[in-house]
C-alpha cells in the first residue's frame, strides 16, 4: 500500500502515523513517496513520487482534500491503481472517508467490499499558430480545464468549435471545460449544471460572460472541443485542475477530448454521488 499526503495539512503527520500502525498490524507492506515519508517521519521504504507509487502499489491511501486527490489522479494516470481518499480538509467531495472512519474503511477494503468508480480524465493539447514549430503541450485533468484572463480586468474572446462545427464565441472572463466529475467544482460555482459522474459529457461553462444569452452547454464526452484564443492584447492562461497555469498566445488552439486514462476512486458500499451531493453540498433540490 502506498501512502501520500498533502504536506500543507497540519494533521497529516498524525494521520500518517496512525495509518502506518493500522496497515502494519494487518501484516501489509507500506511504502510512501519521499515527501510523505519525511513529513510523517515514517520508517518505510520510499519511492521518489506518487507516479512511482502508482506503478508499484495495489492501493494508494491519499491524505488531504480534493486538491490532493486531483494531483494524484493526474500523476498516477495509467497505473490503474485504486485511490482511497482520506479527508483532512473541509469538503473532501472526492474522498471516501475521514480519519475517524479510517480503521473501518480499511477493513472494508481488505475484505474486498469497497466499490470502484472509474472517473474519466480529460486532456488538453495546445497548438500554436503556424509557422510556429513549437511542440504542442499536453495536460491531463480530472475536474476541469480553465481558460482565464490574467491580472488586468479586461475581457477575453474565445471561439469554440465542437467536432469542427462552430458553437459560439464567448466574451468574458474565460471558459471552464469540465468533466462529469468536475461539474460540482468551479463549473457549478459559475452557474453550470450538476452532472452525474456516470454521464458521458463535457460541460462548457463561460465565466462572467458579457451577454445574458451565454449559458453552460453540455456536449458528448466523445466529442472534440476546440477553443481558439481570439484576443490579442489580454494576458490569458490555461490551468488543469487549478494547478500551475500555462500562458497562451493569440491564435493558439486548445483541443479538449476524453483521455484514455481513468481515475479509479474507491467508494464505500452504501454511498453514492447523490448522497454526497446532499450531505457535503447541502443540496436538497428545494426551491426554498
């Protein structure tokens, strides 16, 4: 079993030590990435990164919040190793349990009774305008890609095509290209729909659009979405899951599609997306 923790969580050290005791008492081997082993002062075998852990372990036990889960899902993409999230943050929408529930959750997992949700990742490729010979940039995301303006409060303009057909041009603060998993993240805050993780769709949600007719659009996850940056004098960036942004240049085209990779997230029996929606987002569907 691989241990991964968010180094910015003060409770991480105690959580890691507790997990180590539980796993070793059960007679199972523990490894950790170097940063996590140092954080917890763990006397375990170390691997250099969560990418390496994904290739070597049969289960990744991830301590943190949704941001940590998103990072591990991207870095371990293609390994097929299940990710069991333990919430040390506030919301923990993608996590399976909190620290108090960890012993029972591990017992359930070891009995083979946990469920596995294979959430699709999405990918983006950024292509420069001819005659640029720079290689295209490729990024993965579990939640979303966000195209946004820089610090200067000026609108950006984006042309959007779906499978080669013109959808529209957005003028505003940017655009969110969301996976089903990411529909309850930034896209929801920007007015997008709540999408079940089983739905095979993208949500294209404009950020502060300049026209009242601009709304979130749902398209098939089998589609290819192309977004061209039309603005010439506004600083613009692309970020995967809220991570380090990539600077974009006028005329560049971003191509979004479903990745061949999935994020296998562990879920406890008796829980569901809609249960999480009600309990963690206080959603009731009520008009009041």
